C-alpha cells in the first residue's frame, strides 16, 4: 500500500462541538427533573454530552482519499480508471448541484464543506456521477489526474 496522493477527513467544524455540548446540557437539564439530586443530574448531563459528541464525530468521519489506483469517498471505492471527467465546482455551483433532485448522483457531501468535485464515472451498475465535498478541490482533482496518469 503506497502513500495516498490525497487524503481528507470531512470532520465537523470546531464550532459544532461547543454547540453540541450546550444543547446536550440544556436537554439533559430539562429532562433530568425526574432525577433526584445534583449528582444524578450531573450524570445525565455527561451522558447527553458524550452521546452528542459521538454523533458529531460519527457524522464527520467521512474520508475522501485517492490512493493505490482508487478514489474513496465515504464508504465507496472506485477505480481511478473509471473516472472519465473531473469538474471542480465553486461553492455556488456546489449548492446548485446539492439542491438538484438527480437520483443518479452519489453524494459524499457535508454541509459545512463549501466546495466539491463532480466526477463523471464510467460505472454502469451504480451512479454515473459522484459529488464529493472537499476543502481543497484543486488538490483533489490534481491527485485524481496524477492517479489516472499512473494507471
């Protein structure tokens, strides 16, 4: 296994963590009126905060990678040889594409990542287009171009 040409985790932004903890504290305190005592309320707050952080971590755990002749977006992998065209989308173009109701697009996107890359894929069994969020679409497209040149 060689070093990846491109690797990015679409992790949640820093501000999501304090928001989740604040919401967890509010919900836990509101729902902990049935719990008796300060210690029980503290346990409820901690449980809600940990559960919220686990949800944020899980939701932001998508991986985008180009390595070993494959492009990986989320849980799916595709041979780079099947990528016919690469289009780097601006944030405005990404929003338009996200709002389109096209069912033939595999979306590996996160709302907090403003830009994306649209891949035209030669795969008759699955979606012919992949929309992949990335914070650095130029580097992702360059890595795909390099990987296709190597293949």
